[in-house]
């Protein structure tokens, strides 16, 4: 799925879509259907890729993951364990994703185009060199703009359809706030401001974050979908613009950010027991 999976932003320190606000329905899908849904849509790989954002945690504290030596990779492997995040997602979806919405999304992703998109998105999700993907995407965008291609507008349409920019900004801010408050509560850091002041400081940087997300999303899409035709991208955008798919994506993005925030809080608790390594 073309989820809003941006690495947590670092500046300043860098409202969750509360899953409960999405409601619980008597028609929620059975767990066996949810397992198949995760695979056919590629959401299982998107969840696994959350671990790639882990290095942002020490960076928000003014440190680097390498400062903790081999202990950091062990912590990431345990806190961001794939089956754990998978089970968390299924538990939430079992209470929130209705069977009609599941069928609607699964039907599209089960098509030939849908499965090709999933393969491309899964590959893109798991690329660790975000700088390389961003640089390649930027070069593609520059080339498209140079020839006056309509492709850029199509990709922008696709990104708008795949998730609300406002909710993405709020969710990223909430991940950071929850992590920093958890780190302060665990005695890892001493915050110089309380939570309301922290939220106000982040709000002051909101436009900068919003612009960064927009550029990052466009570069990521240019890279991910470079093998697809404009017509296929329009078809994808039209599918994502349907009300049923938008509901599915709102939920998927909410689940993704909720799991990310929960795992970052777990990292904060574990950091209290770790000291930066002195090894060079």
C-alpha cells in the first residue's frame, strides 16, 4: 500500500489519528481475512519497514545510533520485532476494519496492476538508504519538469489520494512528543519545557515539516513508480480517491503511526538502561 511512511523528522527535537475515533463495527473482518489482507495489500511489509525509522530515536536526543554500538541493533531487533508489530496491527484492525472495506481494498490490490504496485511498494519500503531514494527521486522529478511532463502532477494527485497531509503532520508530531515525554519520564533526558510548550514549539515548525513531507512524498513516489505508465498511475489515483479506499488508508496510516509511537515509547524505556558506547 502507498502509505505515508516517512521517517520521523528530526528538527527540535521532530493528533495521532486515534484508532478509537474510527469506531468499532459489528461487521469487522475476521482475523483470517485480515492476515490475507495484510499480504495482498503489502501492508505487512510496510509494518516491517517501521524498524527503519528507529535510528531517528537517538537522533532526537542529540545522539547517533552508532553511539550505542552493537547494543543498538539488538534493541531495535527486539523492540521492532516483525511478528510483534504484525500482531499489534491485526489486533487493532480486528476491532476497526469492516469486511466491506477490506474486500474493496483487497479486490483492487489482487488485480494484475495492484500486485505489480505491491511488489514495487514493498521493495521501496525496505530500502534503507533513504538518501539514495530521495536523490534518485529528485533527479527523476527534475528530468520530468525539464520536459514538461504531466507525470509530476499525476504523482502529486496520487500522494494527495493516499493520505491527508494534515493528519500526517499531526501524527509525526505526536510520535515525537510521545517519544520525548517517554524519554523524560524514564530519566533519559531532562526536558526544558513541559508538554504544552513542546507542542507549541512544534506547531511553530509545522509549515517547514509540511513542506518537507510534500517534497519527500513526491521524490519517493517518483522513485517507486518509475516503471509504471502515466495511465497506470492515473488508474491508481482514481482507485485511491474512492471513498471506501480513503477510509481504508485513513485507518492504515493511523495504525502505522500508532505502532510507531508505541515502539518509540518502548525504545525510550530501554534507553534508560543503555549508555553510549566508548568504542571507536
